[in-house]
């Protein structure tokens, strides 16, 4: 792992956890016509951006989850979105220990994607 990568990944993880675990008032983007109070998430298989709604309570490590990760220029991204097999309704996990395996040391939360998706953030 490069030194640059090892510095930025923990900072990214801390930022994401802070956003998802904060009160929704802190996470709001400022009333853009009711399009969600959470981050914008890019769905790679659809080449679309989706708004989201953040829930404050973490979920237990039970049931299916979809990985949410940092993309190069797209910000937060995931492979599947609404209508795709493999989309679990916004049940996400963040790989906090960077081992590539979903385990109890990671964060699990609900953040549904709001349609329709769009071509630009």
C-alpha cells in the first residue's frame, strides 16, 4: 500500500462515517427541491448519479449489504442501483478495516437512493 493511499483512505473513511452517522440536519445539502438530504452516489453499472436520504442509526451486521466506496472523480460510488439485481435498497457497508471482507469491524447503514438517476451530479 502506498504512503499516499494509506493517508487518504483513513481520512475518507472518517469523513464518510461522520456524514452518515451525523444528524440529518448536519448532512443536508441545502434544500434542492426535496432531492434528498444525503450525499450523491454514482452507480457505475448505470452511469447515473442518485441523491440519497441519510438515516442516523447504524444497522446491525445481519442480512445483505452492498459495498459503498470512493470513486476516482465521481465521489461515492457503487456497482448496482435501483432496478438492478444486487441493489439492496440502500443497505450499505463501508470497509473500515480495509480488508475487503464484510465483517463486524465495518459500518452498516441505510441510505436509500432516490430516483430518477441523472447523468450529472
